[in-house]
């Protein structure tokens, strides 16, 4: 019996230890949950205040013209913001501490509410839109600015807004009540239920994410097919229009004005057709060929295509032959190099220099580069250069570098860009597989 009592005592101790452990784990979990939820509410409150500050700042910027502002206009806008967001008071304070605009509290304000003031300081107020070139005097400046407009005082400027804290206090109170209730119900089933709920919730999110990904892929496929069909349907009437314009030129006998207009129609239809071809090249999947391409022969062919354009633009074109061969789709590679050369020509003015070269790289790869002495790009423009429809020049579609980058990825390579503003740009197709002879 003593032995059984000892076993029971040991079992009870173990049960007690397990219970203490589970209770401690549950309490720790509840505490962590409480802290997490509190941080979440605090983050929401912080985001809400930041949103108010941004709205107030952008609203003031929208009502500023150059260095002028209209106090009545700002006050009207602040009154609307006060009513929409439930604010007690809004003030805009200049650098000397004086109120530029002040919207007083509502007369029917409920004294039982809890308010607090938040402040946001900005060094200066910049209008959202800037006057363009040759558009005359900006609104709010000079004669005709209108009555009531004042010059902006010196900064920094402070937005002081008194916000209603009652809603957030209610959230904190509710959170504390929830935590106290959960602490009373510390049981093993709650812990297991929490784990099961978390697992099921995670599985549900994964299923939803998978469904959304599938739907998005289907939508992208449909959009690509629709865009390709629309592009083809557009090319057909363009071909008819071009044919009619060409017939007018071939018939002759018309006035020079009609002849010139027909030429203009042909040029414009050719330009639009070229843009459609670039769009189709981006939209439809292409299986590139794999063949040995002699770069010297390809460079010589490309040089004959572009040297007249370079000469007409006053650009010095240098082609360095390398006796290298690569494994690539010859026509796709030709298109990529032509895109890089045409971009270089656009960047260079008269007297500029463009160099086309190839060189062996580490391993069984080659690289093809186009270097120019053009205007170069800023770091921001460089980071977005290969995005579709992003271009720095008025002419063009902004698809050239995007297509070139896609061609580079077809053989496992990449398009690398290096540029210095005012000095020029170097574009390189890297990791092009070398031909068997060069690799050996």
C-alpha cells in the first residue's frame, strides 16, 4: 500500500507539474497575445495619425500656389476635414509660432470624450503641381492673384490636430477585458483549440492564396490572348490604309500635297505597325532557336543596317570584331543588338560615339556590349529602364529594352546597364553561351 501511495503521489506530482506547465504555457500565450494585440492597436493608431498628417499636408499643398496661400480656402478645407474625421480642433502654425489657420472646436462638442493633440512638423510647403515652362505667371502670384491671397510665412510649419481618443480607449478596454476573460478559462482544451484553430486558419489562407494565384494566372493568360487578338485586328485595316496610300503614290498625276500626305500616311502606318509588332513580341510566347552564331558576321550585317543612320546623325560608330561564336537564336540576338544600338543613337547627339563589341567572359560564356557617350541616365531612370513602356525619349514605345531583357533571359543570361549622367551608358548582354570551338 505504501508503494501504491508512493506511486499515486508521484503521479499526482507529475499531474500537478503538467498542469502547472500547461497553465504557465497558457498564461504566457495569453500574455503574448495581449502584447501582440496591443502593439497592433498602437500601430493602427499610429497609422491613423500618420494618415491624418498626410491628408492635412497634401490638402495644404493642394491649396498653395507657388509661395502664396488663401487663409479662407485653407480654413474651408480644414473645416471639411474636421467634420469628416471627427477632429476637435485643427491648427496650422508658422515658424514664428503664429496660427496661419485655426479651426475651433465644435460648439456641440461632447465633454465626455477624450481628446489628445498630435503634431506634425514640415520644413516647407511645396505645391503639388509646379508651373510648366512658358505657361505664364503661376496662379496666386502677381497681378490677378485675387483678393485674400497671402505670401507664405517662413517655416517650419506645424500641423496641430486634436483627435478623438475615445475609440482607441474603447479598443484598449475591450482588449483588457478579453485578456482577463481568457485568463479565467485556462484549460488544456483551450490550448489545443488554439493550436487547431491556427492550423486550420493557416491551411485556409494557403488554399485561398492558391486559388487567387490560379485565377490571376488565368486572367493574365486571357488578357495576353485578348491583347494579341486586338493587335492583329488593328494591323489588318492598317495594311489596307497603307495599300491605298501606296496606290495613290503609284498612280501619280496628283498634286504634290496629295503625294506628301500619302507618304505621311505610309510613314505613320509603318510606325504603328512597328509598335504593334513590339507589343506582340512581348505578349506571345516564343521558343528561341539554338544555333551557332558567328558574331563577326552578325556584327558586319548589323553595321551595314545602321551605319547610314549613324552617319546622318553625326555619330561615330565603331564595331570591334572578336572572332567569337555563340549559341543563340540569330534573329532574336540581332533584334536585341539593334535595340541597344538604336537606344544609343537616341542618347547621343551629333559628335557622339557608339561602340559595339564582344568579349569572352569567365567560363563558357561571352558578353556583347554597346557603349555610348550620350546623355546617360539617373539612378532612378536606370532602375526602371527595362520596364515596359518606360522610356526617356519622346520617340519610341519604351519596349526596346524590355524586349532585349526578355531575349537575354531566353538563353539564361541578363541585360546589364551601367550609366553615368552626362557621360554615357554601357549596355551588356551577359552569359551568352560560347560556341563549341570557342569554348574548347
